[in-house]
C-alpha cells in the first residue's frame, strides 16, 4: 500500500510539473517570449489613450507591444512624448527605410488610441541578421566567394551639384563594384556575409550616415516617423463648437418657417373666401345659360338654331369644369392645410430631437437646405407669389430729387 501511494504521489508530481511546463511554454509562445524582437521608437504630441503593454498592429495583425512611454526633456522644443515598442519575428521583416511609419489612430469613442505601423515600400531593411564585418579592399578581393557578400553602406561621390549615389547598400561585392570603390578612393568597407543568418540582430541602419552599424542592446532603436490623428474628445469639442455656432442661425430659420406657416394659413383662408364668392357666380352663369337656351330668347335670335346645340355643349362643359375646379380647389386647400400641419409637426419633432441629441448636425443641415428650397419655391409659385410680395414703407422710399434731371447731352453742352 505504501509503495502504491508513493507511485501515485510521484505520478501526480510528474503530471503537475509537466502541466506547469506546458503552461509556461504556451504562454511564452502566445506572448512571443521565445521570439526575436526588434526595437523601434517614435514621437507623438501626447500620450492620451496609450499605455505600456498596448499591442502594436500591422495590416490588422498584432505584431508587438509598447514597452515604454515617457515625456521628452523640457528643452526639447520639437517632440513631446517618446514611445518605444517592439515588433516580433517575422513581422519586423516588413519594416524598411522607405514607407514604414508609425500611425497613432483612434480605436474607440472613449478616447482609446492604438499604435499601428505600415509596411515598407523600398529602401533597405531596418535590421539585418547576417554577420557584419569591416574589410579592406584587398581582403574583399581575396574572398573565396565575394558574390555572397553584400555592401553594408551607400557610397556617394561629392560633386558641385551635390552627392551622387555610386554604389547602393546590399549590392554584391563583384569585381565591378570593387573596382568602382577603388576608383572612388575607398580603402575600407562594411560588408555582410549572407551565407550565415543568426537568430539575433547584428546590424541596424543609420539614416543620417547612410550605412549599417553593429547592433547591441545599448544602441538606440530605429526611429519610425509618426502620423498622429486627433483624439475623439478633441473632435467632439470641435463638433460642439460648430453646433453652438449654428444654433442661432437654426433658430432664426425656425422663426422664418413659423412666418411661412402663418402666411400659408392666411392664404388658405383667402382661398376659402374666394371659393365661397365664386359659387354664386357659377349659379348665375348657369341660370343665364338656361335662359339663353329657351325658345325665342335673345341667344337664339343672335346665334341661330344651328349653333344652339354647340353652345349648350360648351356651357355644359364649362359648368362641369367649374364644378371640378371647385372640388379640386377644396381638395387642394385641404391637402395644403394637412401638409402645413405635417410640416409644423416635423419642425416641432426636429426641435425636440435637437434638444435631446447633439449629434445630428448633418441631418439638420440637410433639413435646413431643403426647407430653404421649399420656402423659395413657395415664393416663386404663381399661386402663392402675391402672399410674399413686399411693399416698401413710405419711410423706405427714396426722396425726390432736389433738381429736375437733365440729359447727358445737355450736361456736355452746358458744363457747370
């Protein structure tokens, strides 16, 4: 029994150790503890929405994390916040000297921001993993396989117009390139041995010097220029300022809409009165036409018997047209009153929504433009034009001229 208990305890301990080791391995693999990481840094205007440990994104993938955020010294008048981050393998291979930048963009509506890097489009890799050596030209020419070696610097020729690139970095050490270097007066050079690739970073590119340098952990990381977008809080403040500036104009527009509605109500009352006055005229016209159709009437004497059926048909059509016009006019007045009521409801609902929600500036602007178009259309319509006619007051009329006007010809003949 004691031996069985001992084996059980030993097996349980082995399983516990194995589970702990697997957990540590999976955690290290998930967090990238066992992967090679390349350090980078950038500058931002402010650290709002960023913190140490936040992920770094590349093309939608999480490729690293922020390791340090600190303020620049007070005497630095160009940059405000220093942000250092790491990119794990193999994603640091996308970082090249041309096209790679660090973007600080908005992540949500609560002020959170995320650091995103962009893929390079040209130039040379920011970091290299091949052994870097400093050679003389004689040593480079005596190499067994010089084509397997790459130049680790840009070689320029100074001219009157400026510097001219003669040999680019990462060019193979061919006999032509070595001869060109000798013509340029170079005695030593930096080169990579591409036959070997190490797990750790061996060289970092120096933009100002135009060459690679030996990399150690004491070196400064590679600098990626930053593109920073404003935080959501700043955008909201700008939106609120715009709304505050637009509210007086909007309230003035609502007053104008109220004036248009009152004028429309008066116009409908006038149309109702006109319709009521037109009914007796239509009745009298029907009575007169009936009298003219009687035998021996004045109409029969003047027009004859042949034109009487045509006149009767014409008068019947006119009476039917008058009846339809009366019906259509009443329907038009009713529809116009209903439309005005709907417009009043819309303006009241719009006012309530503006008071409740401040994020509908775009919709308000569209409604303002359409309401202005509606008002201008009503002013130009032939039926409603007289309701908007403005008659100047006596005080607004121009004063009479002090002297009678004279023609330009008379002024030329008799100058003052």
